[in-house]
C-alpha cells in the first residue's frame, strides 16, 4: 500500500480507503500484506476487444482452422506499435509454438503485425520503418497475407491474414503458426478462407 500511495501521489489513508473499496468490488484482492489484481478485473480485461463481436465471430472459424491444419492459431491486434496477442488456440497435438498467451506483446514486424501495418493508415507509433518496407507492404497487400520464416523465433514460421471490419479496414489479424516443415503457401490459402468468413461476420455486425 505504501508503494501504491507513493506512485499515485496519494495520502496513505486515501490509498487504503480506495483499495478497500476496490476489494469490495472484486477488482482488487488482499495478498499477504499487500494487494493484487482481483478476479473481476482479470475477467474485464479478457473481455476487451478492438471490434464488437470479434471474439465470438472468430471462435468457431478458428476451431475449424485448427482442425484443418493441426497448427496453432492466434488473433492479434496492433497496440502502441507492437503486436498484441488477443486470443489463441493450440494445435491439435497440443503443442504451442513460441511463448503464446493472451496479452503478450511482440514486435510489430511479426507476420501478424506486418499484415496490419501494411493495411493501416499512415502515422502509426512505430520505430522508423526500414527503407524496403513500402515495397514489402505493397507485396503483402497484393498477396493478402504476410509471412514469417523463422525471422522472429527460431523454429517457428507463421502466415497471417487481415480480419476486416466495415469499410475494409483491418481490425485484427489471423495468424497460423507452424514449424518449418509446413507449406506456408498452402496454409495461407486456408487462412484466407477463414479470414474472409470472420470478416464477413464482422462487416455484417
């Protein structure tokens, strides 16, 4: 409590009163001599999504994609210049390639991030883009997919396609992770079919 009060520039008595109110709401819980995030705050955080209905629109198509490919599948968004995993489903073998969990942040230049940056409006808070990016972005838009061939994590390849909302703007990306033995071009075709199905639902909403 002392640390929280100091970082929030609040008197200890005020910090204690606010924390106890948050405990009553379930947003915070007592933990030993301190406090930690409560279950209600955890549930609220997991409900966040960049587009209304994205999670529900993607749930069944993602399951079908996992069954069809056996690969791990994730939904990602751009957040403050990084790729953030919003949701994911492990492959049929149960193997998860890479440290994948909800909320984890990756550099923007993952396949999932590149497909979103290529379709985004200018002015994103990114590091200076490489000189070759404009050419690569045009190729991603033409192909409708972005690829990562062990560029970020050794032994992990992935292909990502955009999930489009109203007006054709990308709101998230669908990413299929596989080991280098998989044919990424074939995975791209299957991922695009799934992406179109999810996008049609999002546009309909």
